[in-house]
C-alpha cells in the first residue's frame, strides 16, 4: 500500500471510518476508537438481547395462537353439540306436549262422560232415592265351612266365600301396562320417571307412572243351606184346590225313596208354581241336595219337579278399597308406529326384560296403539 496516497473513507451505517495514517495516529485517537468499539459492542449485545426477547415473545405468541385455535375448535364443537341437544330437547318437548295434549283431550272426554254419569245418577236418585250402579265382574273364592251343629239343631250347612271385584282400568291410546314378576323392578323404573326405549331403531322417551286402580269392593258371602227345608219349583198346574196340592206334596216327600221323612210344613205358592217343604227331622233335607229332578205322582201321572236346597244368603265385612299394584307400571307417550300393535308390544316387552335397561322378567303386558281398552285387575295384583 502507498502510504503517501490520500486517506480513504469507509461508510458503515451512521459512522465513517477514516483509515489513519500510521505516521499520524496518536495514542488519544486509539483510545477514542476503543471507546467507540466498546459502545458498538454494547449496542450489538442489546440488539441481540432484544432479538432474543422478540423470538421468545414470538414463540409465546405462537403457543397462545395454537391454544386459541384449540379453544376455538372446542367452542365450535360445544356450540354444535349444544345446538343438537337443543333440537333434540325441543323435539322431545314437542312430542311430550303432543302426548299431554292428547291425554288432556282424552281426560276431557272422560270428564264429560263422568258428568253424564253423574247427571244420570242424580236423575235416578231423584226418582227412587237410590243410586244404581253396575258392579264389575267378581272373583268368588271359597274360604271355609263353619260347623253349626252346636249352635243350630237343624243341622244347617254354613259356607263362607270371599268375594272381590275385578277392578276395570281404562287403557288409552299409545299407552301400555307392564306387570313384572319382581316388584323391585317396577319401583326402580317408577323412580326413574322417564325411560328411553328403542323401538325398531326409533328412540322414544316414554313416561313411567305408578299404577293406581279405582275403587273396588270386597266382602264375605255367607251361605246357609238349611238341613230341614228344600225348595220345589215347576209344580204342574192342576184344577184342584191348593189344600189338596199341599197334601199331595207332603205325601210324596214323606214317602220319598231318597229318604225324606215326616213333613212339618208345606208352603205352597200357586201363581209361581213353587213350594217350600219343611221336614220335622233335622238333616232330612240333606238327602235332596244332589237331586235336581224329583218324580211327583199326581192324578195318575208322573211329573218332574225341580228341587233345590233352601238357602239363606247375607253379606258381611263389606269394604271399599283402592287397589295399588306394586308390580305394574303405566307407560305413557309411546310414539305411533307403522308396525302392528302386536309387534310394538313385543318390542316393548323385549326392551323391558333386559337387566341392562333396568328391566326384569315380565308377567303380563298390554299395549294399545289405537282407541281404548278395558283391563280388569284383581286385588292381589
């Protein structure tokens, strides 16, 4: 390099470096340059720190961006699920409202019918002072026979029967009754209140209600079969005085081949062609208990009389009760389906038989898809 050449300048950003002439470089100038270099090193260090901080901030911002994206996805999923739930809940509420409206309409019809029945009862009551009501079918069960030898010298037979009405229940459209073998199953389903049933790949939310029957009647029927009296009917009409007919009846039963015996009294009613024969000996009437047709000889011909035991019937322990079934549940709100009634009933039965559906073994089931049905229940259900 030619040291006598003019000085060259180097431009670096905001400062100009002048290549010094070694002959003119002084100690002070070197110190100044060192200070200047030191300052620039400090600036570079600060710039590096700022760069590191910016990179860290960028990294944090990227992480926050990823998290925000994930939260946004979760929020969108939640909104979509919430929207679907709202639609399902709305559909369920609409179905339930439709079922309630239908049930309300049926109840209104039933109320109108009850009002008509009440008006009819009031009309009957105003006529003869008594309310006449048809009694439902009854279940009669023999309970025991009482020995009356000590109390009654006539050797009467006293039988006692327990009588309970079968309580009718009106099962409306799209309803079902299910009776389980175990009452714990029915009570568990009742506590659940609502139950989701899969009917031919269609989900139905049905309401499970406890099953309460209307009022029923229970009483004891006491039947006393007389040991001294028998009833006779279908006595032939003859143009003879009533006294003669009484005598002929007394003579026939006195000499009866079935046993019979001395007759104490004959109560004969000509218009109804009936009579009551009273024997003198206790237990004499027992010979005619199994006899339905008795030969009666009069005016040279043989007629057949109808013979039956003479009974006295009275009621005891007459009670009204409300039947409550612990094993039976009432399903409401079953959707209408294209399948026939028997198929839907089978699907309901299969569903509620499974323990996984909180069900159990079913004793009886009845489902009505259209119209109404009358189901009778006994007290012991």
